[in-house]
């Protein structure tokens, strides 16, 4: 999910990062000072970023647009990121629901749901 969002232009201090911060610690966010930077895809920005750095691409350092950011959207992103992470971990290492110390036969996460 995160990779797809970055490719679509949700980069630094845009709507997603601002929403995440509003969900995690809203006291650190000053929406009244939020301004947009270039709202472009990463593949469009990357050549200029590599050649000239962020300041030449965005005077305010923002890469995206924080407009529309909200704590509820941040919560939704956090839930989606956690779900993606759990799925990646389960694919890498299936969960064994057998309590420690019990005689066990290693079962996969799929077996545990049946």
C-alpha cells in the first residue's frame, strides 16, 4: 500500500503523512501553516530531486498537498499499513498457535483458521 501511494505522489508532508501525524500526535500538526508543494508522481520528480535536491523542487520542502488531511484518514492508513505488515510477516513465517511448552505439530496460519 505504501509503495503504491508514494508512486502516486503522496510524498513528504502531503495528505498521507499529515493525516498520519494527526492520528498519532495532532498537537504536533499546525494545519494553519500547511501549504502545498509540487503534487507530482515520484517518477516525475525523481530526476530533478537527484540532480538538484528538494529545495530546488519545492521551496517549502513539501512534496504533495496536505489539503484534506484528517486524523480519521490517518487511522485508516495506520490500520491498512498494519494489515499489510501482518500479511507480509505471515507469508514469511506462518503463525503457530500452539502455546509454548505444548506438544505441537507446526501448523500454518491457514490451518489455524480451519
